[in-house]
C-alpha cells in the first residue's frame, strides 16, 4: 500500500464520521443491488477450493522465505521494489509464469508513468456472452522498505498471491463477463503501473464494470476479524457502482458460511492509498479490499514497509477466509454459470439481482 498523500492516520472524529456515513449509506441502497435469491452451488464449489497451504506457499516465495522457481531456476527475493532492476523483473516473471500455468492468455504490459518505467502482468479469461464487459481482479506486486530487505509479505504478497490463486481456481469455469487478473508494479512510488493501465483503458474505451483490488489482506492481530471495503464518497456519482461491488462481498460473507469469520465494513472515503484510486480517477467502479488498516480498531500492521513484513505475522485463518469471500465476490460479479449449463442472461448475475450502474467517463 502506498503513502501517496500525507499521513495515513485520520483523527478519531473523522473516523467516526466516515463510519457513520458509510453505515447509513448501506441502508438506503436498493435491496436488489445485493440481496441473494439462492446460494449458487458452483460458487460454493469455487470457494471450497481456496487452500491456506497454496496461499502461504506463494507468499513465502514472493517474500524470500523460501526460494521461488522462476524460469526453472531457484531465486530468493530480498526485495520486489519497483526500481530494483533484476528483483522486480524476476517478480513479474514469477507472476507471469504462475498465471500462465492456469492456461489463461497472459502478457506483460510495459508502462511509463511517474517518471519511471516498469511492467504489469495481465491474464485474461474472455467472457462467454458479454466479453466486452470486464471485471478486474488486481493487486500490486511490488514491495518497499526503509531497510535493505523489503519482503513485503503482507504488503502486498498477500494480495498478489490471492490474485494468482484465484486465477487458478476460476480459470476452468465459464463466465458471462471477461475476467482480467492484473499484477501492478510501481504502486509504492505513486500508483504508477495502475495509473498507466487505467488511463490506457480509458483511452481505448474499455468497458470495465468492476475493479476488485486486494492490498494487505492477511494481518489481524486482535481476532475481530474486521476488513474494510473502501469506496468513493457517498456524494460521488460513482458511489452506487462501488457500493454494489462492496455489498456483493458482504452478501457472500453472509450466505456462504463466513458470518462471524469476517466482519466487512464499507468506508466511503475515496482512499488514495492503493491502485483502486487510479481506476476511480479514470471513471471506473471499484473497491479496495484491505485488512483493518487503522480507522476502525487501530489494528494496523506494525511491520508495514519494513524488513519484518513476513509471513510470521499472518493470521492464516483470516487470510484464507478473506480470499474465499473474494473468490465468491469475483465469480458473481463476472456472472458465473454452473458447469455444463447454458450461460444465463446478465440479469440476475448468478444468484444475485446485481446491477452495476454505469458511471460517466
């Protein structure tokens, strides 16, 4: 997660106002935007495939806890910092090869932004009936530290591993919309890779109907287990679309056996601290899914941007459940169809009467 603008700490007064507004706003959303009709057995099947061991193995490789296999050779990461040269190239190659194993169409996207150059990794699964509409599953792959070592296990090996694991789970299924799994670099220098991606999509008139961005999703020290879904402010024209995505996540938690295991809360604050902001700036709907990074119970990861950001601080139960809910959310947003059946019409999407309002570009 980036320190793009000022201090990350809000005053308690601001926190209370944001929480009250966010809670009140969820009460006035149209019920049809999130209320489930029935549990989708195919979605439940996908969720059941999320395994702690798989997630942990990927993060351990990315954070240098164990050697990563890249191009058939072992490589131990000390950093994935975006200006590190070989390490960040190895990190993107690791992401590319991981996504390529799923059978998806994978490519590098070279970017030039913020006075820097780098590359993102993009894997695409084309939609069966409305391929022009895109759902993005994203995370930033780069790390940073004020010390020599930047393992970046939570920030953001956790989100990057989730993107790779979710791609493997979702790749065999059919969806109405096109799914794009994207790993950004340059996030810690000012959202550079995602800024380039979003601006190119805007210029090319790509129809992105939802961005689900994961950034720091494995730390929970107080067992609450709170997670935050950041949207644009309630007065923003794009808030309804963001809230529909966030409320889909909340409904998945409620209906797929995760009540009490996750406590999602919507914060309508327009956070500039992660790659979702690049897409909001370009006019696309999205949410930032993140652990409680401070505003609710002050459970911010103390190892953030340090050499101690390792898997040893993970709450693995919380992390696994976070990814399970993410799988269900993305599957419903993309419009999953049960295996062996014709692809259903767009409305309703899966078991939800979900409508993603369009936002003026």
